[in-house]
């Protein structure tokens, strides 16, 4: 009756069921068996007993399944029945615990199949060592050249992390990277790599010498003169002095790679090759999507490339500090720059620890203008011992760059940093803070 989906075993239903059964040749009828075993009174007695014990049915069924499973494991030789402690442990488990136990063991055995390199730690281990590392300042990376405000905000150029520098074309991505990051490698005697796909090695050498002369030797060289040639004695002397300053460091301190055909795979292979030689910092100028004709495939590949770069540089891999310059999309030069200004490139920032975005200040943001920006520095008061904002006056005759910290895993993002820019001598002088709100875009 149960196999035929009957759930209510009353006498009427039972009689109907028996009446519908065919008589088999050479065997008693269903009614004869029914009457021989007590008729409906036997069914009624069984139903009554089942109702009494209904609350424990699930437990009993679970126990039956548990021991059936154990017998199958034993039959397949997967349980060492000679290990009495194991047998005792297994029989004390309920069915769910037994299932979880063997699933864990199976997963552990096959954990090395089809997975990347996974290292397991106990989070609460080695806390004394963690305190020592923090006390030694290991959370701080290389200080950026002449940028104490930015270095403090993002904790410097740190190994194992990816930084994006996002600016519009022509604003100075390569120039800022050279001054703030490459110069920092020389100042701190750290090996690094430069990967470029828009500048050749000669232009980069010229830019390095001009930057060293201006920022380290305080002997500015006008970059226009460098392209004109026919130098006077004073300019030649500055260049030779810059050369001497650079050559006091090992000649292979910074490796330069000209990416004739832009492929992120070439960057990753060089990082893998050079890391054993203590090259711990890298610069990619410019990080961009490939030239795929399929638009959706192009941006998907861009996102995948960002993930591949991060997987290559993260602490568990090569532990390399990476700066990648990215071009801000045309039409995204808002007053307030945040991650939304990256447009279709947004997915690439997921793996970045820091995203710096910059633009030049507009004329109407100068003192006395409609959208005047309040620039300031922090000053400690002798009166109350607290830090207060002291206004810094911008010069309308000068060029300024404002850098937004759109993402910062090392700290806050509410303040921007203002740089006084002199493109002629490749100088980006950090002068003040600012604090613009996103609502500023509505006035643009």
C-alpha cells in the first residue's frame, strides 16, 4: 500500500486496495494472507505503535544510515577497524558529523589538485613577531621623492602592492613617475624595473638627468633646451653633474624594458626572472587594454591583465612594489575625481591597494574666483597643543596639480594633495592639502 503512494491506512482504504489486487495462479489471494495475519486489527496495532514512536523515527533512520555507511567504508577497506580509537570516535558521531568528517578528509587529500599555491596559517600564531614587525616599521614602504604628505597618506611605495597613477594625456604621468618613484629608487639604493610602451630609453635617460639636475643638484635644466641641442657650457656642466650623480649608483640599479609590442605577459616574465636578483620594484608606463577589435573582449582582457599583475607581485608570489600609470578617459576630467572617472576600466582597480588620480587646477579655482579652493597645511598650535589648518595661498601665475587618493587600503582618502608644477624643469613640488567634496562636480 505504501509503495502505491497510500498514506492513510484506514479499513476502507485497505479493503479497496485488497479488492483491486489480481489473483495469482498457484498462490493464495491477498485476502487470504490478510486474514491469516490478523486482518485490519494487525494494521491498526502497527499504526498505533508508529504514532507513539513518531518523534524518534528520524533518529532511528539516521542511525541506520550511519552504520550502513560505516559498513560500506569497512567493506572498501577505507576504515582501519584495528584502530579502536578511530572506531569509537566514528560510532559516537551522528550521521551529519560522520559525513562532514569524511568530506573534510577527502578534501584535504585532494586539496593540491586544480588549485593555485595556497599556504595555510593559524591567524593567532606568531603575534609577538607581528608586533616586532610593526615596531620596526615594516608597514612603511619607500618614501616618495619630495612628497612627505603623499608618502604619509599611502605609507610609501610598498612591496607586494599595486599603485595606479591615473591622469589625462599630457598632464605628466611619465614625468611624475620619474620624479616621485624612479628617483626614490636611487635615493634609497633599491633595484627596480621600468617597462614602457610609449617612451624609448633615450627619452627616459634625458628625463632622468633633467630630473636629477633639478631636484637633487638644484641646477634646473629647461627641457626645451634638451630637445634643441647645441648646449652652452653651463647646460653641459649640469648634465655632466647629473650623470656623475647617477653613476655613483650601480649601473644596473634600474633596468629599462622597451615594450616594442605591448604584452603584459612580457612584463610578468621579466618580473619572475629578475626578482631572484633583488629587483623589488616595478613601473609600467602605460598600463592599457590591448588592441583587440572586440570591445567587450578588450575590457575583459584589461581586467584579467590587472589580476595577472597582482597575482605576480603580491607578497605570497614575488613581493614586488608595482606602479602602473593609466590614462584618464577623455570626458572624465571632473572637478572631483573618484573611481567612477575611470569609466570602463573600473574593474582593474579591484586589485590595487592605492589609486591616485590627478588633474590640473582650473583658473576659476584660484584665490578670489568663483570655485576658489581652500589650500592648507597642518600646523601645531603653541597655545592649545592641537593641530590646526593654516591656509596656503595659491599663486594664480603658477600651475598646480591636485592629486586625489581615490582608493587607499593604507589609510583615509578625504584629503587631496596639491603640487606646484614646473614642466620646464620636470618639478612637482608638494605644497599643500585640500579637501574638496564630490558635490564640486555639480558646479563644473
